[in-house]
């Protein structure tokens, strides 16, 4: 055995050591037994920040890390796609099935109820069994229920299928954003998470264009709902190559496996030493609240609710809202929604960089203020000239970029690894309670009071988020995950 180890020393880089668990075993006395390693692994670099090694936060942004961000953002793309496409599909489904307003609202809101359940349960399971397994399973499930939606479904079956699509879309939020956060160096974190937000808007924009092309096709709604299978296939291929999060592995005491992933993704000059806190195996809802993070969860839940409720309502019932503002009917209204979606998408691009240069807190406060101005104009002057309506919508949509990114970035930065996905799921879950009520109530409220008061309610929510942010929004730019998640 000694001869074998000597031969390995001769061929291994000098930054490695013969027995990966040796240093950690000296600290814990049982590390190799916990990791299940026999001490002869050639696949991982040695631990310890020695010889000028970098931490994960100091590592370079490699093409493989960008690929991880890309396939992780796919869940947000699917969310924007399936949520927005139902608004167009409902223009056909309502006429074909003679749906009442309540059935229309139920189909629109069912996916949001699923997201509520999926984000909470999925976040908890992701912290327990790992990011990788959940990362693949949820995409398969979304494809399956999208296929079922193409059948000759009854309204109740559509509600059920949409609910389960929401469950797995919701589960993908904490899974994918945790992976991005835990793999991405700190100076690239805002841009990487910005890709998630941009992917949502891109999905919504593509959905509007697909709906525009299929809205005159017989039973085109079936093709619309089933078309989500196509991005699912591409995402499944890409996600199978993504490894487990090294920070999650370390938090479970599986440091040997974590080091192997670090070597594979970052190279031998990067170490896990000093990344967050010591390994902890516990994870769960009680752990999140017992650690004193309850105020952060409440803040993020309410902030996200205030930011996404108007946006979800606009996307879910986009054609109806465009028509109410005199922006056309039928295909013209769908085209108007596509243009609005482009404002959302374009606004997220500069926000990725402003989050670092301007800071999280200043950008959030300024953006919410300008979003509120746009919605107030729409609420007070719903019959204003077309250029005024377009500018007001554009103001609201463009400056949604910063808050849209922060709804993903903040929760992942403000909680430690062992409860990160659980906390993200809880924060999203709180916000989705409001989106369920709002999405169900939007068509009913519009029918009763009109589009102006509907927009004023949306403006009131954004103003609530603004006031809350002034008092509670933290600054996390340029800090490590250990610093941002510390109380």
C-alpha cells in the first residue's frame, strides 16, 4: 500500500495530498468514516486555504458555471412560459368550454396554488435529500403534466393538471436558485441570479408569441399547453450533467464528496476552507425560525408578494387587461402583451449590473418607487391617450427588473446552506398566498369595478413593498454567503 501511495504522490499535483480525509480526521477523529472514503481517492484536491488557494467566492466564472446558471434558469423560463400561455389559451378554452368567470379564475389560479405547495415542500426536501435529485425529477414531472393538458380535459381536469405543473415549477425555485447561489462567486451572483429573472420574462415573451401564432388554430390551446414539453427535454439533458452543490455536501458532513465536486468544477486551486459555517446536518422549518431568521422570511415573503402579485395578474389575464386599456382585442391584445413582456425582459438586463454598482438596497427602493408611479398613472387615467398608457406600462415593467431579480437573490443570500432552500421555499410560499387570491380575484374585481381601480390596488401593493424596503431591506452586495447569511 505504501508503494501505491508513493506512486500516486509522483503523479498527483503538489496541491493534493495522499489521503484527502487526513487533515479533517485530525480535527474530528472520525471524518473518513463519515465520508466513506478509503483514503486513496485521486479525484479531489486537499482541503485547506494554503498555498494561495482561492475560496469559491474568489473563483473565476468558468463556462461550466455559466452552463449551470443557464440550465438552472430553465425552471424560471418554464414558470413564465406556462403562467403566461394560459392567459392566451383561456381565450379559446373559455369559448370552447363555455366557462364561467369563476372557472376561468380557477384555471388561472390553480398553478399558483401548486407553486405555493411546491415551493414549501420542494424547498424542505431539497435541503434534506440534496439539490441534484430534485433538479432532474421536477422537469420530468412538468413535461408529464403538460402532456396530459393536451388531452380532451374537462375544466376540473385542467385545474388539476395546472395545479401539479405549479407544484413542480414551485419546487424548482428553491432547487435551482440554491444551486446557482452555491456555485457562483460573489461578484457574479447578481448577474447569475439576474439570468433567472430574465429567463422568466423570456419565457413569458415566448409564450405570448406562441399564443399569437396558435390563437387562430383549431384546438390551438392544446398545442399551447403541451408545447412546454419542448423546453423540458432540452433542460433535462443539460441538468443531468450538473453535480451536487459542494456547499450542501459540506453542510451534511460529506466533505470528501464536496472536494471532488470543487475540483471538477473549479480546479485544484480552489478550496472549501472558510466557506460559511461548520457542517450541520439538521434542516427544516423549525430550524429556520429557531435560528432567528423569522423576520427575514416575513420581510421577503411580503416584499415578493407586493412585487409579483401585479405582475402575475397582468400576465395571467394579459389579453383581457390590454383590451380594457383599449390596446386592441383578440390577436392585437396578445401582441400588446408581447410588447409589455419585452419591457420586463429588457429592464432585467441593466438591473443585473446595477445590483453590484448601485447596491441591492438603493436599486430596490428606487425601482419600487418608479413602478408605483407607472401603476398610479394607469389607475388614475385608464382612458389616457395611447402613448401615455404605453409609457406608464413601460415604466412599471422596465423598473420591475431589479425587484424581479432580488426576489430570487435576497432569499438565497440571507440564509445559510443547511436551511437555504427551505427558507427560499417559505418566502416564496408566503408570496404565493397573495398571488392565488389576486389571480382568482382579478377577473372578478375587473368585472365589478373596472380596470382603473384594479391598477390602483396593484399600485398600493407596490407602495407597501416600498415602505417595507425602506425600513428592512439589507445591503448584501460584495459580501460572501457567510457574511450575508449571518445574523
